[in-house]
C-alpha cells in the first residue's frame, strides 16, 4: 500500500478514558490513558479546570478530611473536618463563606471522620474512625463518644439528647382550683434548645385534693446549660401505689411549662385527669446519650444512626420529628450480622435502604415502631462504602429518584436494584485496581448543572464522569485528575460550585 | 563552572623533573637552592635537555579534571659561570623562552598530560654550574568528578518537601572520600543550616523558603582543605509541603492555586500537572 492509498483516520469525538481489556481493544475515539483533561459539553476535550482557593482568610484551614453540604436556615454552607495526624485529633468547623469560618465546633481525639446529616437548620454530627479488624478496615463510631448537634450559629456543638433532671421538689396544694383527687406522681421533663425532651425526673408522689390546684417549689434546675424549658408531667390518679415512681404512665400537664432553666416555682396548676392526653411515658425509654455511629441519614423525618462502636449491625431510628428521641426498646433495627459493618443508609422512594460493603437490605416504615419494620434483602453481592452514595447539588441529600452508588463492582445507578452494566463499565480495570480497603476515601457528588459525577478516590485523585451525552455506561466519559495534594472529600456549594478538600 | 587555583610545585633536577606532586592541593612553593644543579660536561656548548622534562599532572588531587586553564611558572636561574637559557613548550607547541617571573601559557583543555620543559644551558667553560628553581602553577577551571569522591546523598534525584531531612554520608579515606566537615552547602531556594556536620555525616532540613521550589541543585563549596570552589552533589525536586485546605474548581482557570505551607494566607500558582491524553492504537 502506498501513502497515496492511505485512508486518514478521522476522530470526531472523544469518549474519555477506556480502561477495560487490553490496550489494543481501546476504541479509537477513547483514550487508553489520560490525565487532567476533561470533555466539554460537545465532543472536544481540553485541560481540566484549575483549582482556586476557597478561603480568603489569614490562616486557612489545613488537613481537610471531610466536607459536607450543610444547608442552614439562612444559606448553604459547609461543615468541615480537619484532622491533625500528629495529635490524632479531629476538629469540626462551620464554613459559612470565603471569609467566615466558625469553630472548632467540636474537637475529639481519634476522630478521623464523621457522619453528618442536616435537620431543620441544625447539624447532627457523629464522630467515627477506621479500625483495623483482621486486616480489614472497618468504619464505626468512636468508643465512648456520642451523637452531637450544632445549632448553626457558631456556638460549639453539644451532645445530642440529654440527661433527666434530678433532685427533689416540694409539692403542696395550691390555691383553690381543681384536680382529680388521689395519688399522683409528678415530675419534670427538661427541653433543650434543640427540642429534645428528657426522661421525666424529680419524680414526686403527692395526693391531690379536688378543690385545690397544685403548687411546686424548690424545683431543681437542669445541669444541662442547653435546657430552655421544663415541662410538668403527671400520672393520672393511681388507685394503688406500689412505690415504684417510674412504673406508671406519665402525661404532659397542659399549661404547666416553665419557660426557662432558672425559675424554681410553679404554682396553682389545675387539671383533670381527662386533660392528660399527651403521653410522656416513652421518654423513659430514650437514650439520654446517643452512641456515635458511622452512618447518619434521615428517613421519614426520623434520624437514622448506624454502626456504633459496640454493635456494627445495629441501626438506631428516632421518633418522627424528634431526631434525638431514640427509644432503646423499639427504636432499633437489626441488620443480619455477618461480621461486616453497616456502611451507609439512604431513603429512596419511601424505602430505607441500608448497605454493607457487599450487601443491601431495605426497611419500610409500616407506621408502627421501627423495630417492627419488615426487612427485605435487596442484593447479597453489592453494597457500598461509608461515603459511597452521591449527594445531589448542595442539598446534602442523595436522591433524584435514583442513587449513584460506588461499590466494588464500580459506580452504579440504583433505583431499588443495582442497574447493570454499571456506569463505570468502560473503566472497569481502572476501578478494580483501586484499593478496596481504602474505599472510605471515596466520596461522590452529582453535579447536574455541569452534568458531572465527581468523586475522590482511594488514590486521593479525583475521577470525573461527564454525562452530558447521556447517563449510561456507553455515553458517560471518564477522566481522572491529579493534583499536587491528595483530595479526600468533595462537596457542592452554592448550586454548582465544586469544593474539594485535601490533605497531604 | 567553578574556578580554582592550584599550585603545583615542580622541582627541577638533573635529567628529569621530580617533585612532590600529589596529595593535597596546596604545596610549598619553593624547592630550594639545590633544586637543580647541573655541571657542564662540555665546554662552550648548549646542553639540551629536551624531552626529559615532561611534567605530568596525573597526580593532580583526586577527582579534579582540568578542562581549561593557564600554566604559569616562576623560574629563577642562578648561574655561576654560565649563561642559562630555557624553553617551555606546551602541548600545542606554544613556546616561552628565558622568561623569569610569573608568566604563562594557555593550558590545552584537551590534554591533561602536562607540559614539556626544555632547558638549554649555555656554559662558558667546563665546570660551570647552573642552578634553577621552578614553580609551575595551573590556574583556570576544573570540574570535580563526583563519583571520584565517595559520598552518599540521600534523596538524590528524589522528591522532597519542607521539613524533610537530607543526609549526606561519606567514608574516612581522605584521598577518595569527601570530608564533609569542610563543606558549605547551598541551593538557590534558601540557606542551609546543618543539623549535624562531621567528616562523615552531614544532615540538614529542607528550609521553609524552599517550599515548592521545584528542581534544586545541592552545591557543596570546599574550604580548600580538600578543594576550593563549588561542586554539585546532586539534585532534588522540592515539592509543595502542605497545600492542604479547601479549594474550588474554577472553570477556565489554567493553573492550580494552592495555599502556601506557611498558612499565612499567601498562595502559590502551579501549573496543572501534565494534561495528557493518549488515543487508542490507530489501526489497532
């Protein structure tokens, strides 16, 4: 064949990295190797975008281990973990904007990572770390640590839930009024600034008289500085009293709230037993301190926490609308133990999907207590890692009627089942060369404005999937990026600004 | 290229040049009045010693490789009863005659073997005696062939960062091993302050000023004990030490901007690392 006979090869589009099979199998319109390039919305490609700084302050944060989107009442912000390896100490900050940073909100020894979920403008924070269990890296809550809540205004995070009030008080008949005469047990429930209602405390037996109201004095204040209210609770008339102050059903007494943590008297409270409608008995069963876990999410307006230090197969589910009220009796879901920890949980289409590294099961709210929710096994081969479910935009949540999930197979769409072939089919060899034991470094966001899936990798590089030509395994275009530092975490801020956090 | 001055004394003696060439780099200059004594064996004739006065520089200090320079000499003729003439010829055929005092010829960079000194001594009568005293000097440029001096530079050719410890080790043979106690280290990005400096061990920390300095040559300057002038010991790439922090991707930005390690709010721009794409095999 002469040169005259040569037919030029025209490549009109570029499909990104192809890392599947031998190099001879790489299609002409794909790259057998590429770094730091990116396709645009069309068929061309160029150099990736450059990095700019996100903090215009004298001492910017360093050693960033984790960032999450934190939507507050007033705007979209970030919650950030900086980890000091020399001190083995993690500190959490609230990044408001380029020039405003609150914190540290919380500093805990050994906190190499944290789980997070926003709720009503508050940030729920659960410190966790990675533990070597027989050579396998396991992420679970820190020992003797707890769930924390941050109110969003720069004040340090506080322990979620709270201990009951203690001590004693004086109960006497008050001014003329009305009660059902007989033995009652009175007590107080403290309420924190996050709305958490403690277990009833200061329980005191008193026999009421029908023509009188009831007055309380020497009421203890709570030792918890976050208590902002104290509510009177009472039993109905007890025909007999066996001496067990906690063995009866308690109700909130209407119009009997002290709106501070200072006042020690509450006088002339009249009520009939028929007015006692709002049950407070369940408060006895709640955790006063919620153990830290590696997983936090929301489901049906309930807080879901999983993988505590002591039980890697346990899921704690709060009462609806009360994220810190988790019953120790019936707020529990048990994932069938198999030695592997629960790694993630996410609501999709009214179902709570929970994941281990290679297993997926679902729970469905049946309107009863969580411990009665039915479990359905979804997949016994595929699961995900602790940050392996993509969040969408700056919402801090994951669902757009489907999930994008990273697991050992690749990056998959999930709509109740893992869709095959996976989105990362074209780069299967690249993906499977990643260190499975370091999958905790994978964090994914879905940026629909850019039409990118962007994630950090165990190699601390960044992988971008451009789906502007279609969200399917053939059309998505993959591009690995490298930087002078390693990136651990990615988030989206202000709709479409991609934030990367890194350390050495 | 470092410059140098080395003085190599050569003592003329009958029939040949001998001298204490070798060893260290500095020598006594004068050979003494009996350095060269020749009694005339013929009358009224020149005595040509051409060819036997081959001064070699093979015994230059170890590791030195002369690449250019000037050979100069300082010959004193002490004639008693005779007239002395002499000729010095360099390898290029350049000749100097009867020159006393410091003078020189360009040293041939292509020949390190030395020069020829030809003596023509004119005597008036039998028994005349001539005494000559000669000092030869080489001045010019040299390189030290690093492998000749044994030393081990940790991280040579590797990536380092601020705070990393660089270690240089050497042996104890003065002829072949660098004596590290007589070195001053430097590189373009900052002052190097040794932590440890003994004849066989020298350590220092990469200073803050070198953060992200890129490819750096580590230079040692001798204090004249073994050699004088600077010589490159090795190279290292000094990377960004701690550019960690929170960043954003900026569409259209053609470089990466990082926080500097000092965490003082200053930043550094670095090119995007080698954007590359390699297509599949055409025709494959």
